[in-house]
C-alpha cells in the first residue's frame, strides 16, 4: 500500500504502449488455468479450503527465514519486525478462518414476514469465482496474502500479483508459495507494469487492489469494462489530533511508533499532527525523546529502522521538506535511501508536505485553536483511511467521530485497529471502497445469495396478487406486506392457522358471499391480534 504502489505503476502505465501478442500471454494462461481449476469445483468443499489455509500457515512457519531475508533486502526490516508487522497477523487470520469457516459458509437464516412465514428463507454465501489480488510493496506479505486468505476461505480461485518493487519478496512468493498451496487455483504472476496491464485486460470476478488513489482509478476503469466488482484499499493523509488535556508523553510515544514504523511507509501512519500552539513545544520534546528511545541517537545504525523503498521515492519525500522548518531530524543519505525520523514545524496548508500523502518519515505539525478548527481542517480534505484522536475526554472523541468521516478511527493509539479482525478495515471516498479482515474478508469475496423456498400449497393466499385486482385484494396485500408483528413462536403458529383459514376462504368464496366472509375473517384476525397484544 502507498504512493505509486506496485512499482512506479502510475508513471509507466501512462507512458508505456499497450503490449499485444498473437500468442496467449503468461498472464492469460494463469487466468485461464485458475478459471479451469475453479470450474472443477474443487475449491468449494469446506475440507479443501481448510486444508489450503493450513498449508498456507505451514508455509509461513517453515519459510520464515526466507521471508525475513527477502524483506531485509527489500525494505531493511529486521527479522523480528517482519514477524511482528507481516506474518504474525497472517497466522492469526488463518487461525480465525479455520476456526470459524464452518459457521461462515453455513446458510444464514433471515427474519420472516407474514408472506414468508411458512417458507424457508436464508442467505447462502457462495464463491465469486476467480479473484485478482494486486499487492503492494510496503507490507508485501500482509497486504497480499491477507486478501488471499479471504479468497481461499470464500472458495474462490485467485491470481496473486505481488509488487515487483520488492524484488526479493516477489521471488520468494513465486518460487515457494506454489509448493504449499494449489498452484492451479492460486497462481503467482510476477513482473512489472506490462504484466499488470495484461492481467487487468482479463476478465475476473473480483479485483482486489492495494495502493494509491491515482492507480486505483485506473484499476477501477479497467474492471468496469467487464463490470467486475472491486475492492480498493488506498491511502490518504490520515490526521492526528492531540488534545491539550491528554497525557502528552504517552500520546507522543504512540504517535512516534505509528509514524516511523517501516520508515513511515504505512498507509495508516499518522500523516500530520493537529494541536494547539500552547502544547506544540511539548509535543516536539516528547517526540524527540521517543525517537531516541526507539531508534537510538543514530537511527541510521539501528536495525529496527527501515529505509525508503527506492531513490525516486527518496527524492520525492526530501522535496517535501523545502518550504517547512525542520524541528527534529532531517538527516539523509541518498545512496542508501536513508531519511532520519523527521518532524516539521511552521507548516502551512499550502506547504509541499501537505499536498499529498507523505508515505515517508516526515511528520508535519500544524497548530489549530481547538477541536472545532481541527474538525473543519480535516473536513476540507479528502476522507482519510484513518483518523487518530488523543484525548481523555469522551465528549471530544465522540464529537470528532460524529463530525468527520474516515475509513477507520482510533482514539488514544495508532495503527492497532488494523490488527482487530472483528473490525472491517477499508477506506471511504478517496481512501478506498470495500473492506476486509476476518469475516469481512470472507463476505467481501463471497456472493451473499438470497434464497427463498416455497411449497406448492396454500395457493389461496396468492390470490391477492393475481388479476383482476380489486380493493379487497389490495386490503389483504397491504395487511400481509405492511404488518410485520414480532409474535414469537406461539404467535407465529397462530398466524399460520389464520393464513390457512384465509386461504381456504379465498378459494371458496365468490361473488356476494366474499364481502361477508372476508369481514368475518378480519374480525377474527383482529381478535387474535388483540389476544397477542399486537396492532393489526
């Protein structure tokens, strides 16, 4: 996830010519293979899904060393950091899916109304088909394999496209993943922009893209040609409001961790701080202390501090510092793509650092008069992927939640809402569409099929819908459609008996007798409703 995800995707996608070939491309073969495998039906049985998920978990455990070495080469992440931020969460998702999958795939009963009281009504989750998963480079395992877990759990086939920017990680996925999970159902396609272009020309049943909003629009445009539904996990400038009455040292420690993890290359990292002028110096002081505590006096030598993914992004990030004052950090080394944890002050709305998502270790501080001005500032921009509030006052927290919009919101901490499988993770507006994690992944990559099973009996009840249409039929239609009392088991049994009486009456009564008998049934129905204390 992040700026120009999947390599320099947006740059090349706009300038490279379309690549056509009279022969079937590698990407077409992968999609066709996945489609054929899906049509065999072998991805659907519960046992197969669970077996594939357990094999995926075994892969993460057995290939822990290869995974860590690849990410060390790509992003300079430590082995412990790789497990903490990449694979541990994946293992948790797999354990949850295996435990809950039988419950998730089961038919889901729904509330009945008077017209369906004697019918079988339920929702049946079913696989969508073949899913395309386009991963990102900043957390190449977490944001690529987590959608795959959902796709497997939902019974789909999936074509996995890891980011080519993380060359070593993509190679590990391509070489080792097919040895653990069904390589026909879940092929891995590596390559750059041309390969991604070719994949997007194919027809899928769902496209799951993690990246930035500019490329997201191109993915959405490509998917629209086939009317393919999509999930876009994008980013944006996630604000962080610090209330003057909160515990500032704790707040700044948590913000520092959230901002500088993975060298700031996190889609939900705090993008900028909003606080009152009276606490700005204190905030700067506490962030400086936290940087030293986390990354030592020299973060460049700290094994837990990462690097910018490439020199193009290095130059982009450094250019953002030009019209602001560096309050903390600022050191850099282009040859190793190192930028120190940096805090900027004297930042204005029109400063370069405020014009796009930073996606790097720069943290601007802007001053506001209070929570109302902070809310107004946030609402003037695009809806962010995350919004952070630090305050001991529940009223302040609830006010910010009520008066803003964001993909997710977290009070008094950073990032950790991503790890809660019971919460949907996703954006809104410019920060994305669709959500995943836990059961939300399963539902997002399933078709929730509505099912109604009736019997060829009690045809008299249907008389109200058949021509000729009369006032009396409309009366009964209004009753059955608009009245929906909650009667409990005994009430439902009574209503079933009443419906049977109505059906018999409607079948037998014609002409002048109809008015009298319908009136009689209606009176009896009123009496029953009074007995069970419901309104007719």
